[in-house]
């Protein structure tokens, strides 16, 4: 056999280059790891093969070597057929490999036909080369597209990982915040319970304070009817003694006995009247001190207002004997009985009267002139189907910036220890919420204050 021809060496080099290209292009290292060591040493194999060809006088230009190399290359592409660029590369190489094998076979085993068809085969191989280059370009684009898709997937996976990590972080923060909110909620609920208990205690303190004012007034008011009862009882005893003495006489004076009996009857009527007065005062005190039942009943509003006006006045006088004030009343006799809760409305009136006397007493102590006359007045009237109660004083008045606050719970203009700030707030709730009425204030600082209550008549 002759020495290897350049064509034979070119076939080996071409096959080796094809395998190296496939190694880089198809990523044999990851897709066919068992083939990767052999592909890496393909140039060494090619050198050994060419050397053996020189030594053993092998001819690589025959179709057998081209067929074997083509089949091995095609099999390698087929093993990675799932990889889209590999399918395109197989489609690109198939016509060239087939025509190369046919050309080599015809050149060696049908030389006569090869000579007549040489131009056709060369043109076909050239066309197959163009075909291969075209489809390899397409395969390269497919590979780039797949690489971009893979990078996009990696980016998306990384983004999902970051999102998941952020989600877990947020869930942890939310769980922590939820636990903190629940803890704060429990603390607030505990605080609310404490505030409710404190509020109940303060309301009870306010009631006891107003009861103290009421008791002081009652002590003074009840003393008058009791004095009358005691005085008329003593006079009645004297009349009975005179009557008994007259009856023991032999000559009885019928006219004198009749006069004595008449005087005795009048005394007993006055005792009954003042005893009833004392009884009504005690009844009013008991009604005020006990818990309200919330049941409305027809009530003489004029009598209720007059009674609590005097009780509040004498309550303040019990603290300061030097205090004196003018009391003015203007009651509408046609008002009649009004449906209300008398205990609650009594607390409202007592609070308003107590505040009024406090205001005039304060102005009296501050007054530079001696001509100031403390005055508290109350009037009632029926207007547009409503009962109207007006409580006025000529005391220190309320500053404009405080008017909107006076009905707020715990707000007071009195010094610490003299007021809880619940009196007007409770009065407002009793009138507005309890009796569907209204409670308004009109005041001028330094001149006086007027509270107006309206109730459905």
C-alpha cells in the first residue's frame, strides 16, 4: 500500500475537528460524561492514527473510515437528541456525511462512474457544506436562545429564592408583630378593665360627694320641720293640760273648751304637715343615695327643683356659715308632672346647683367691691311640648376655651381634691342618653353661667 495521501489525512483531521466541535458545542461533559475523557484526547488519538497510517501504510481516504467516523459522530448526536441544537446539528451533518461516504466509495470501487459523476458529486458536497453551515448557524442560535432561557430560568429561580427568603422573613416579622400586638392587646384589655374599675370607683366617689352635699343640706332643712313638730307638740301638751283642768271644774266653759280643742286640732295639723315635710326630705335623700332603678315615673319637677335648690344651698352653708346667697325661683304652675327617673334627675339638679353656688361663692371671695350679691336662680316652663329647666348664677363664669370640655369625663375647673370631673359628665349622660333631652351651657367669664335642660314633657 502507498503512503497516506493528503486526502486521507484530511479525513482524519476533519473527523477529529468535528468531534472537538461537538464537544464544545453540545456540552458533552454534562450530557455524555462517559464520552468526555475520550473527546478531550481526540487529537492524541488522531496523531496516533496518522502515525500508524504512515507506519502500516493505511489509507484513510477510503469510505470505510469515513463511514465509521460518520456513524460514530451521528450516534453521538443521537445520544443527545433531546437537546434541540443537537437535532439541528445532526440534520446539518447528515447530507455532508452521506455524500462524503458515497464519494469515497465511488472513487475507490466505481472509478468509471465516479469520473463521469465527479462534477455532480462535488456540487452536491458543496451544497451539503452550505447546508451544514446554514443549519449549524441555526443550531448556534438555538444554543444561544437555550442559554438565554437557562439564564432566565436561573434568574427567575434566584428571584423566587429571594422572594421566598423575603416571604419567610416577612412571615417571621408578621408573626413577631402579631405576637407583639396580641401582647399589647392583652395589656390594653387589662388596662381597660382597670380603667373601668377606676371609673366605677370615681363615679361612686362622685355620688358619695354629692350625697355629702345633700346630707349637709338635709341636716339643715330637716331641722326646721322638726323644730316645728317639737314646738307644736309642747304647745299641744299645754292645751291638753288646760282642757283637762277646765273639765275638772264644776262650772265648765264650753266656749273655752271648744277653742282649746280647735287650737289642738290646728297644732296637730301643723305637726302632720311638718312631719310630712321631714318625711319627704328623708325620702328624697334615700332616693338620691340608692342605685337608680331606671324606671320613669310622673314627678313634680317644680317641687324637685325647689327641694334640691335649698338642699344644695344649705349644704354649702354647712361648710361656710358666713356664706349667704339670694335664691330666685320662677316655676310654671301649668307644667304638671313630668315622666322621669327622679333619683337621676335629682342628681343632675343637685350637681348644677352645687356648681352654681360654688361659682358665686368663689366670685364673692374674689370680689373687690362689697356690693356683689351672690344669686342663684331656677325657672321652669313648658315650651313646644318640652319641659325647660334653666339654672343660672352670677358667678365667675367659664372661659370660652373650656366650654367645649366641661361635659368631658374627668375634666374639672376646681382645684385638686374639690372635684372628680365626673359631675357634669354624668349629668349630661343622664339628660341626653337617659331621658332623650338636651343639656346646654351659656357662660360669660366674670359674669355668670346658665345651664338649660330640656325634657320631653
